[in-house]
C-alpha cells in the first residue's frame, strides 16, 4: 500500500477519519512517526495528501476527532490541534496545548468509540448502500455530540493525565 519510505523513521500511531466526516468516503488515514511528522493519506489513491510538521520531537500518538480536528501528542511535551474537516484548510495548526512536564505517550477522545464504530452497533444492522451507512453514522455522532463537547485526555511518562 504505502511506499517503504513514507516516513523517515518508524510509524508510532495511526487513526482513520471517522465515517460521519468527509461525506462518508472513509478513505483517509493519518499516521504519526518518530520523524516528528504526521502524514494524511488517501488509501484509495495510495497517496500522501499532506505532511503535518511543527513538533520538535517524535510524535507518539495521533487521533482523528469527531469534530474534524487531528490531535497529535509528542515527546516535545505538546499536543497540537490541526484542522481536518472537509471545507476547512486541511492541516492548519489551530492550537498548541502545553502543560505536561514529560513526553506525551497517549491520547484519548470521549468520541473514540462512536468514531471507531461509525454506523455499526451490537444489533448487526445492515445497510442497503454506503449513503445509508453514512447517514446512520452522522445521526449516531449527532446523538453523541448532543450530550456535550468532545473531550481530550492525554497521558505522560510521569504518571499524569491532563483533561
């Protein structure tokens, strides 16, 4: 799928674009790497769409959030928030979050489950076509979002969590 030299060092994390975003195409993936970059890929065309750079050390984790943002956590002790929603400028740095005294190892979003499962549930619902599945994913995310904003939590080497 991807050329062997996609990143200059090994890949540390990856995250799919949620189905309820980008018209339900489900063809974009983001990877993070020890080379301090993240790359957004189109898996259908097998091309790198964009390289996100701005961290000064290895990017340890990446999450594609339900509100259309990418979150990257790094050994440089920062989390960067990037635009990734259809209609926005892809990969624009929105904010740098600081506060950890040591490298960031992990990120989790309150929307992780609903973004990962998309329209699917424990009932085994079948969809007639991709459009119907997309609409179900949109409705499922809207129900989640009605409960409150998406929340981010980060974890570090020094046993700390930041909400």
